[in-house]
């Protein structure tokens, strides 16, 4: 299998973190990573558009030549195909809570941040929009507070004591914001402590660049 990806971009980074976490846990997956340089516009070239007509990353090319084009679908597929050493825990309730947290983070924090970066200081050179950036900053405060409160029981990671897609999602998007030199965590000591802990993990050190 081949993963078409690009460093720093949040959704590709999420999948790269997942693969690194699996490898660190002793179950490296047979996925070759191939960089598509978005700064040079390679994602808009015919070769990549044949893989993904939307021109986005990541894309996982399966052994049969078909493609998966969404980060969570890619992770879910790899979790199912290689269940030995999967990140998802077996307990149904705990697994559901972890997925609940992942969806809250993705929909209410991560997706807005992916847009926010381009309104604030786009790596792709898009024009800034301070008014829209300020609106997103206001929008994500309550979800960030929710994660801060969730960490209040002393857990090491967002969903408990083992890494989950919630950690991967938040870490990858925080890196994207740090890439433009912005700190959005505010006065949230638990979130800051989690961020420090997660970035110290060997898998995170192997993937995160800022």
C-alpha cells in the first residue's frame, strides 16, 4: 500500500502519526509513504487528481489499486485490516467514548483550525482575513474548555491512558497552528501539559516538525 501525504498539513499528519504510533508499539504496517509537494501544487497535477479528484491529501492506495481519500477512513481501514496491536481498545464503552472525543475535537476544533490558519497566515499564500480568523478563535473556545475539563481526572491522554485518534487529531492540528507561529491554547494548563506529554512521545517526535 502507498500513502500519499505531505508533512505539517494536519490530515496527512494525523495518518502519519497513526502509522508511527503503530510502529512504536511494535506493529509496523506495510505502508509506503510518498510525499506530494503541495507548496509546488503537485496535488493539482493530473497524476494526483487521478488518485483523488478533490486534490487533497492524504490518499491511501490499496493493494488492489483502489483509493481511500479521508484520514479517518484510512485509519479505520488499517485498524480493521491489522487488528493485532490496533490503537482502539476492545471495551465497547471506552471505545465509544474515545470516538466521541475524536469527533468533538475534529468537528469543533480541528476543522475550524484548518480554515483558521489560512485566514491568519496561509502557507499557500491566500489573503488573510482578520475578521474571519477572530470569529474562529471565538468559536473554538468552548470546545477547548471541554477538552481542558475532560483532562481534569488526571488521565495521561485525551481518551484515557492509551493513545487514540483524538490525540492524533488534536496534535496534528496544533502543529499546523504552530507552523504559522500562533498559540491558541490560552490559559489551559491541562491541555498544555497534555500537549507537552504527547509531543514527547517517540512517535510524535518522529513526525511532528513544530
